[in-house]
C-alpha cells in the first residue's frame, strides 16, 4: 500500500483510496499542517491544492524540495 497525505480534506471523500492501493495517513487543511504530517509520517504521495490559507501549495512544494522529499507530489487546482 502506498501512503498518501491529502492536503484539502474534501479529496478524501471523492475517491475510494484503499481500493486503488493507497492508505490515507493524514489530512491537512493547509501547507503548514501538511509539513508537520510529512515530518511525522513520511508519506509516499502528497495530493495538494495550490490555493490554501497560511502556506499555499507552491510554498509547500518549495519546502519539501529543500528538505529533499523524494515522494510524489500531485497538485490539483
């Protein structure tokens, strides 16, 4: 199973993640919360939006790249 972090909670309910081989390991409301979860859970995949409060998706990706995150980041907008 691939471990996925979903940034923007509405994405969790529109897909049956487990049936596609994913385990949802966290839900974040914004980029700051996502970073905390990434550090704690080390997801394989991050699904994020661009427009978010506090830290947007572009800023989140920049932080993750500086930290050498090597998982997959998908941006939905």
